[in-house]
C-alpha cells in the first residue's frame, strides 16, 4: 500500500506530500495510476444522470456563452447535443459504485472527515467548464482521453456577471500541462484552473470538504439550540418607569447579556457536533433496507461467518467515546469501540471480530435493518 501511495504521489510519501503540497502548491504526477481506463463510460453516466437521487449537470458553451442544466435528464437530451463544447458531470459516484469507493481508498491518507465526493466529467473535444477556482482541495485524475489544463495562482478572483457558472473574468495562467490517462493533478484551494478536452475525455475529481466558518458557526448554534435545557423566562420585577418608552433600556440589555452568557460548550460537545454534522447524508441519499430482513439471531450467525460492510452511501466517524454514522451519535464502551472503529476505518468488519451478543451486535443489526450496512460475500441477504 505504501508503494502504491508513493506512485500515486509522484514518489512522495503521504507525510511528505502533506508537508510540501497539501494546501500549499500544486503537484503534477505522471502515471499516478498507470493504465487507468476509468470505472464508468458515457452510457453509465447517462444512466446515473437520469436518476433523481443523483446530482448531475450539463454544461454547454456556444460562441463564448455558457448554459447549465441540472438533472435528472432524459436520454434523448444527449442525442440533441452538438459534437463539441459540452460537458456532463455526475457527482457522488462513491455512493453508487463499488469501484468508485475502491478508487477513493487510494486517498485515505486524508481523513474521511475531509472527503466530499468523487465526481466524473465527460466531454467531447472542446468541452470544459471554463476558468474557475474551487474553495477546496481537489485531485484531478485523468481517465481515457486527453485534457489540457492551464493553472495559475492569481489574486483577482472576480467572476463574470450574469453567468450561470462562476467563471473567472480575467484568467492569467502560470503554466499548462497535457494530461493523459492515469496522470493526476493536485490543486490546493483557490488555484485558478481551466481544463479543455482535446478529444473524448473523462476526468475524475476527488474533492474535499471545506465548510466556511459561517456555516460551521451557524450549524453549531443549531446543534446547541437542540440541547438547551434552560427553562427560565425573562423577568423584570424591578422594572422602572422610562421617560423614553422606545429606548432599549440598559437594564434589559444587561439581563439578556447575562442569559446569553450562560451558553457554554465543551470539547466533547464540539466532537459530537462534528461527528453528527460531517456524517449527515446529503439530501438525495436514500438507504435501502433489506426486503426480507433476517432475524437478529440469523443475522448474527451469518455476520460472524461472512463479516459486514458499510453501504456505499454510509458515512462513519468516531471520536472520544462516541461513534457517528449517517448523522446518528452512539455512545460506545471499550469493548464495543474496537470492532466498530475497525468498521469505520476499513469500511468492513471481518466476522471473527463480531461477538454474538452485546451492544456491538445490537448496533450492527439495527444498522443492517436500516440499510447502513450489509453482509459481506456472495448472495448478500436482502
């Protein structure tokens, strides 16, 4: 695995990459995945783009003007497209394709808490989405075909007015590279880039989550609000007559300041917030419960023989004495922590580590019934 990582990162170890490039400077790796021919073709992309539980977009450029359509799409829409200058983007492949989840496993030197998704773009010659920048880190892995990237670190991030995409108004690239199948380009946040397909071209984007401070603060306040237990009510038995009734009195301001100042939180609260927030499924995600679920006893027996795996769309993290799965928080003891943390890290749990009774077995069965996990091996029970 270490050898694969070094090849993926152009001969760098994961610590060296993080130290020298992560959120600092781009890295171009030739032959990061030699012989990589992709995991999905255009027909497969169109099939996913037709689903209402899959996020997809169609970007068309015509004489310098851009248009964007959002899926789901009917198949006949693609037969009406021009021969050049368009792009189909499908997001969240890791939620639907085991091969996509396997591809992402190459990047597990970055914590799962930072991973967003795997997006695939298809374009004929001339296709692209314009010069732009992302607010997050991204690995651009080239599949079949060729794409020319122009890249630059620039301070002017002004975008075109009234455009359906955030396209840079003035783009001054520092350099360019031609990407072939298996090549990879890493870009830190806010590095401007513009990729144009030279022929029929597939590009895989491994994107990372970087919530804004505003989003973190607002979501944390919502988290705290749900846990407030204070049942008092504002009171002012010492109220005095005001000559100016519209004035917000100093006494009232001071009372409310004291009430608000009683809000407090601990590091454990922050951990629980992050675990629940970062594993909350995206709105379009639906978990499929087994059609004919096994009984708890039967599930336990099969699970101990075959092991279990996280469903493709499941998100699982842990911290302190809590474990988080798909927005849910579960308190775990030391005995339960070992197997369930193994499941979170490896996304699968060998049967030999599953005890027949106890809280871990109970949780696994509940998650099986909810569609969060499934039984490993052939003939998965459903």
